[in-house]
């Protein structure tokens, strides 16, 4: 892999644009509606953090949240 391809791969991981499919899937697994307000947070990390906070507030267990996040 050349430097340009490597840089592109690296910056894709830190893209400011949220991965709608990924965060929507997470929200669905947690039983949280994906609202425009959540999408306005702007990036995957901010949206994921908000979803985790909402899930905790709903009484979801750590196991349920980890499963939705795709953690093993």
C-alpha cells in the first residue's frame, strides 16, 4: 500500500460524516429511535456516546449496550 492509499484509509476512519447505517443499526438494537437531533451531533463517536447515555437512562444493561456496539 502506498502512502496516499494509507493516508486515505486513515482519514476515512476519522471522517466527520456519520456512518448512518452503523449508528442506525446500533440505535435499533438498543430500541432507541434515530432522531434528526441525534444525527445533528455530526460524527459516529458523538452519536454513539449519546445512544449509550440514552440506553443507560433506559436501564439497559452493560451487556445489552456492548452487544449493540458490536463488542465481544
